[in-house]
């Protein structure tokens, strides 16, 4: 990760309170609500990340490994795989906005997989933050990897995410945000069943 990402990690506690003012930096948590100016900045960061190949010197889980429990068709599961370095945890407090750019922190769920996976995961967070499923997909549509993904793969991934969040929400001590994410994932999966997004 670059120096800015390391800085973001060091200041995450202060940033979680709203913003951190230092000598050279003003940090704010990403705002995913409809109309936010942060959305384009996050998309730009995601776009840049998609060009990075996961380093072979680092052992990372693969997306097929992580989703294996939630996908029935092994052939579709394989399409989740790829060489790209994925962040996968796009909750707003993992994205710091500073100097007109989005910086990614908390790489605890870094994964190797297909480049379209991160945009797909962001769709769920956008829905959780007030966007309709259609609006959320429109926000990720400019991402080049999103437009190369197979419709069947995205549909299957949406169903897998619904199953995953249902499983998490069913735990003994669920958090409120867990239920919010479950509802968002369910809304996206239902949207994909009715209106699979066209591909360019």
C-alpha cells in the first residue's frame, strides 16, 4: 500500500469520529448517500485498484474460496477468480477522503479475484446507504471491469452475497448494520432476478 494508505490506517480512530485535522491533511469518512461528491472519488480509487495484480509474494484468499459455501454451481464460482488485488470491504469508514482523493484503509479482507468483484460489493453498500439497486448499478457502470463481467456471474454473486449476509445476520449477536447489509443484499439479488443489467 502507498504512504497515504498507511497514514489513513494510523489515523483511522480519529477519522471515525468525523474528520481529522492535522498539519497537512484533512480526512473525512466517505459519504455514500445519494448526491454525495465522494461517490466519484471512490469510483476513481476503485478503478485504479483494479489495475493492480495481487502480489505473488503475499498469501491471499481467493474470491472462489471465500464464496464457495454460498454458490451451488462450481463453474460459475470459477468466474469469481482472477489475478486482481481486491479490497472487498467497502464500508464507508474504510475509505478516507483527503485532498480530493479517496484512500483505502483496513486491508484485513484483501483478496485475489476478478476485477469486477469490488464494484459488485460496492453496489451493496450503496443500496445500504440509500440508493435503489438500479441507481447503485448505474454508479458502478463506468468501471471498465463491471462491463466485462458475465451477467450470469454477477447474478450468481448477488445471490451468494444475499446468502452470506443472511448467515451473518442469523448469528446470536447481530449488529444493526449487519441487518442493513442483509436487506441491501436481498434487494440487489431480487433486482438482478428481475432486471439483469445489460452489458456494453
